[in-house]
C-alpha cells in the first residue's frame, strides 16, 4: 500500500505505513499501542489485511481487514463498537526544553541523579565489599 503526503487535505502529513506505531481507540478511549507489522491487499479492492503487534504484555499479533482510510485514522466499527487508529508521533522538544540543555551537553543521568538499578547485586558479591 503506497502512502505519501496527504495532498487532498493540504496537511502534508505522512499516512500510516508498516513499522508505524499507532494508538488504538475503543469507543473514544485509548486502549493500546500497536506497531503496524504488515499491510497487504485483500481480494476486495480498497481493503487490506493489516497485521498489528499489540505492544502490551504479553505481545499479541492481530490481523484486521481494514480500508485504507481506516488505517489512516478514520473511525470504523468492530462488533458495533467505534474504533480508530491514531498515529503516534514523537513530540518535538519545546523551546523551553531546548534552552535548558545545551546541544553539546551529555545525555543520560548525571552524578546528581538518583539512579535505581534494575538488578540488585547479590550479597557477598565481590563488588559489594568495601574498597
């Protein structure tokens, strides 16, 4: 499915495609994030098998048969319930955030930050002994 700029609306936004992350709405409420794994044509013109990987635990792949406009955010129904896919776009940093941190500043935690390890050292481990 070829997607390009949305010239019809004049917005110039990129439409959903494989590897995009979307937020799935169920009855106007955010339900789950998903990555579009594959979009393949159905035998009916204008419809597509849309394989989504639901980004939750456990990961769950699903395939929905959707029209291209549904993949691109138009509301549709499933079992009589309103559904919608909304593209997730990483927000640009605000001017205030950009001004706070110089461009050449190192990224990551500083020595003043509280860093909580994900794995605790075992008691009696050589690294636990005072130097």
